[in-house]
C-alpha cells in the first residue's frame, strides 16, 4: 500500500476522533445553548479568526437557512466599526480553539456592554474567552491531524460538527420542515420539488375556459387562441365552478365519430364531466406524479369550493426538471 494512503487514513481517523470526543462531551451546556438560541429576540452573530472564522461563516449560513436569523462578523472588521452590528437581544457565538485569539478578546467588553450574550466554542473553559463568556461549549484538548500538528484541521472539524449540531437541533425546536427550508432555497432542487401548484399554474389569459352553454367550435377557438396553446380548456358554470374539461383528444374522437357541425354541438355533450382537478397547495412533485399516473398532460386547478383558478400543464413541471 502506498504510504500516502495510510497517512491520509491517519488524518481522517484523527479528525473522526475529535468529532467523537465532541459527541461524548455533549451535555447540560449544549442544552442551555439551545434554549438561549430559541429564546433570542435578535440574531446569532458568529465570529472567529482564520480557519475558525470560515467555520463560523458556515455555521451562520446553516443557522440562517434553517430558520434562525444569523450573520457572520469578522473580528478585524468588528473593531473598526462593525461592532454596531451586534445589539441587545443578539448572541455572539465565538469560535476559537485556544480561547486566546487577540482579535476576539478585544471585542468582548463592547459585546458585553451592549447587552448581547456570549457563547464560546473553545478548547478550554478556563481560557480568557471562556472565562468572559456566559456559556462555554468545550471541545476538550484536540491534537491537530497534519504534519507537526500545526495546521488547524481536527479542531475545525470538531467546531463544525458542534456548530452543525447546534443549528440542526435548534431547527427541530422551531419545527422547521422541508417546506420552510424550500422557501430559503428556491433555486435548489428541493425548492423546485416543493414549489406549489399555485405558483406554477397558468392563470388569466393563459387559463382557457368556456361556459357550459358554449359550442364545441367556441371551445376549439378558445384552445387555439390561448397563449401557449395548451390543447385543452376547462368548462365552468355561471358561478365559475368547474363542471367539465375538453381536450384535443376529445375533439379527435368527435371527428372520428363523424362530427358534422361543431357550431351546433354543445360542449356539455362532448366534454369530460366532473374531471380530475388539483388544489393550488399541492406540491409540484406530487402533481407530476398524478399526471403521469393518469397519463394526462393538463389538469384544472380549483379552490376548495370547486371554482376554477388555473390550469396546470405537464410541460410547466417538466421544465422544472423535478421528474
């Protein structure tokens, strides 16, 4: 075996051991930190220098995307004016392996004086940062994984694991589910899958409809003139309630049966009565499955009382690339 593979395994094992140490050390301070975050009237402001600062940025992003308002504050920028970003009601979540990072320590009097709480993620609660914090989430002694144990590696991995644990357990405490998550990730795959039919349906002039006393010819004219030419039209009564659906396929069948005068043939006699419909709060992925199940390309969207709201076309769902 190449010696480099063995060395790489040793590094991974060293970082894994640091994470296991953090997991074994979870206890009452972690529970207190959860309660503090859930009880905040302000934001979680994460901070850290160097590699720890990158971890703080990532944890802030995870908090923000899972329902907890959060920003990252760079310590060097903080002492040159950005301390104004921290206010009473906020929590400063400070990441520092040693607990002696000078740029962080300079911030402490100002943070405390403004009324913000201070939680430290550090190796030793007896460090300067630890002693001046309201709460310490202690990592314990961690040996770095790289050559000579100099480059931050195992310690930052442990910080990341602990920060993620905080953010994701807080998420559970907020009952923050997939639908909420999707609101903050509208461009992602999950966001697309959890879009609602009401966001995708065709409305206004793009939603073809005819009255139930119309003729087949009128229905065909509406289908043809509707932008996007969906190849179908909903049929509604005088109150706007869905009573039928007429498609290109229905027209072809009428022609095969010998339809002679579409100006006289009533749509009521040619439409599919009591058609399938879908609610606007149905998830896009669920709607796509329904269309595939019944081998249909369009379906009308109605409210709880059966009033027509729009038309959902399978192409609109396929364009989302959620299938």
